[in-house]
């Protein structure tokens, strides 16, 4: 069983390029984290303010480690999140058959 996070970020009007730049800084270090199984950022092709993340971890502790990481503190909480109009997260567990 894996721990999955689906996150949606909506940038404030005029902040979409800055959020995109912050997202670009998050991808590689996030993918290199211990406990990270899959990390994919997306951008809505019809509304460039909307970003979607699909993240798969070995467990909730690995997700917490991601939130506590230096790169997320700098580029996520320190840069992108203050530029957002909306931030949603949903949490799931995989069904392993």
C-alpha cells in the first residue's frame, strides 16, 4: 500500500509564472527524496493559473518529510504558497491487488 496525495494549486492573478518557476525548483529534489515513489507536477493547458500534483509516497511519514524538506520550505511554503489564491489536498491509499 502506498500513500497518495493529489494537490491542486491555483495561483493568484498575475502570479502564475512565479508559481511555475517555484514548481520547477521543486520537482527534481522532491523526486530524489527517500520515501518518494512518484512525483508529477501538471499545469492546466486552458488555465495557466492551475497546477495539479500527483504524489506517491511509501507512507504518511514520507509525505511529512517532504513538507519538512529544505526545498519545500524554500520553494513551496517560502515562494509558491503565498502566491496562491487556492490550495487543496486530498489523501488516498493505493489498492494493491
